[in-house]
C-alpha cells in the first residue's frame, strides 16, 4: 500500500513539474511569481516558529524562576526546621529543596537550548527575508528585460519585410495620407477665411470711397 501511495505521489509531482515546464515556456514570470509566493509562505512559517520559540523561552524562564525561588524557600525552611529540632520537617524540606534544585538544573539546560534554537531560527528567518527581497528585485530586473525583449520583438516585426510588416507600413502610410489631407483642408479653410475677410475689408473701403466722392 505504501508503494502505491509513493508511486502516486511521484506521478503527481512529475505531472506538476511538466505543467510548470510548459507554463514556464509560455510565461516565465508567472512561474517565478509562483515560486516566489512559495518562498514567502515558507518565510512566514519560520516567522511563526520564531514567535512560538520566544513564547517557549518566556515559559522556560518563568518555570526556572519559580523553581529557583521554591528551592531557596525550602532551603531556608530546612535551616529553620533543623534549628528547631524538627527532624521530620527538616528531612521533608531538604528533600523538596533537592527536588527543586534538580528541576532548576534541568530547566536551565532547556532554557539555554531554547535560546540557542531561537538564535538559529532568527538567523534563518533573516536569511530567508533577505533572499525573498533579493528575489523580488531579481523579478523586477527580469520583468524589465522581458519588456525590452518584447518591445524589440514587436519592433522587429514592424521592420520585417513579411506580410505583417507590409500591413503595418500600410497603416502608417494611410495615417500619413490622412494627416496630409487633413492639413491641406485646414490650410485651405484658413486661406479661404483669410481671403474672405480681406475682400470684405476691400469692399467696405470701396463703398466708403464712393460715398465720399458723391458727397
């Protein structure tokens, strides 16, 4: 049964890798984003582990302080019982003191180990954050290069002598022809309006001169 599940897992993983390979050929940035999200998710998991380790360290410190306090307390009680001649009470307090001292030693070892583990986790977390940041920057760089590559690809299509370039240049020529016609029309309208205004002015001047001559 275990072999069946192992083979099934391997088959699914192979299919997934093949799908990613095909997707990478079509859109490499999308695959990069996929891996980046996975890295961010792993970094987030380590961040939560760091937080839990801090809580665990605080818990060990509380237990250590409590055990140390009780060990000291039982020591004082044993001394008092010894001075009072209370042998049974003295032996009980001494036994309790020994028990708490053993707990203090055990907690101290666990506390030191937890501190070392916390330092390792913090270092790992910082490294992962730096790597994720570097990957974000790398993605931006690759996106810029991809944009340039696509722009060059499109420009190459425009300057190519194939059917696409012929169609593209036809569009440019049509646009240039339209702009020329539009410019001619605007110029004609401008000159026409200017001529009309000048003739109207001349007519007005002639009428004024004729009126003055009759008078």
